[in-house]
């Protein structure tokens, strides 16, 4: 009797062993990362900076499922240097366990996942799953969040004062506060623009999935996304200050949480659409010499 092989010529026995090994790895990962995964889900549910994780994670899993045929058909070439990713992820995981850092343990999943994919399936197959893997950068909680928020609050306050001046409002800032006459507004951490930036980055990831562009063009778009998000946030605060001078502080706060939020996302989405269009135009320009050759 002959041993039956699948369409790619790989023995079915090898495929069964691969699935068994994958199941064992998943079981070990569930034990090791169980508490960390529970902590991440709690952040997605309760932390306003990470609610987009609930959207991106199922999308990433869906994209990985849709690309399974291309993944299976890609050649399998494994390099010894690919083990570096596993070593790096293991070191970060051990450090996170010793330091009792949920952030470090969560971020260790990225190099460990990349390394596991590389040493078992090779670089060509890993490239097929590059988009779902990249989404990990947006769903993992960020360490040192308070350190990032403080300078963003200052940027938001200064930007709002500059934009308010363009509208004829004489405002001044002191650290993270804005003063207009006898009224004073403090830029809270949630108003610093980080939430808008992360939400726009998540939206950009989905947009580039629907309208693809090269990685260099996407990198340029993501870099420009930072000033766009900060401008939209500062404009929202400036509009709130303007409303305060016309209708008082109570009406201004109602505007901030109502129409101001709509203004923020309208300007942000318009800027994002322009960046996606520009990235695709840049990508076409970069591809012309290659196509001509």
C-alpha cells in the first residue's frame, strides 16, 4: 500500500503531527497567558483607549482565515536566524513574569507569535499573515501611558490656543489649562488626543485592508496621521473655547461632548481619507519604475 499525500505533496502523517503540535502549543499558551489575556480583555472593555481592540481582533482573525489558501500555497523556507524571534519573545516573557508586568507579558506575544510562525512555516508564509500580525501592535495595551499623555495634554492646550486666536478669541494657556477671561478649562487626559489617534490608526488599518497600498506608502500615512489627529483634537477644544465665549461654560461643555465630538471625528475621517488617497497615489508612483523595468 502507498502512503496517501495531500495536494502539496506533504504526507498526511506530517500534517497530523503539525496539528497535534499546534494544539499542544495553544494549550501551553492558554495556561501561560490566561491571566494576561483576561487583563487585556478587561482593558478592551473598560479602558477608553483600547476599545478598538474589540473591533480589530475579530477582523484580524477573519483576514487570517481568508488568507489560509494563500498561506498554504506559499513556499516553506525556514532560516536559522528566525529562532531569534522566539528567543526575544521568551526573554520578554520571563522578564514580565519576574517583574509582574502585564504589559511586558502581553507584548511578548508578538515576537513569540512571529517566531513560532517563522520557524514552523517560513518567511514567505509569514508574509501572507503580515497584516493580521501587524494588528497586534494596535490591540496590545501601551506601557507608560501616563508618560505619553502628559506632553499630549500640553500640545492640545497650545494648539487650541493658536486655533482659537485664528477665530478671534484671546485665550492663553498655562501648562494643560486654557484661560479665557475669567473662565478656565483644563485639558483632561482623555482630551489629550491619544484616544482619537488610536481610533484613527485602527480605522486606517481597516481602510488599507480595503484599499491596499505598499508598506512604505502606508508608513508615510501613519506618520502623518499623528499631526492630523492632534490637529482635529485641538480644533475640538478651540471650538469649545469659542462656544464658551458666546454661550457660557455650561453650553461649551455640552458642545464639547456633543457636536465637538462629531467635529473631531469628521475632521479626523476627512484627514484619514486624504492620507489613504495620498498613500495609494504614492504607491502607484513608486511602482512605475519597477513596472517599466
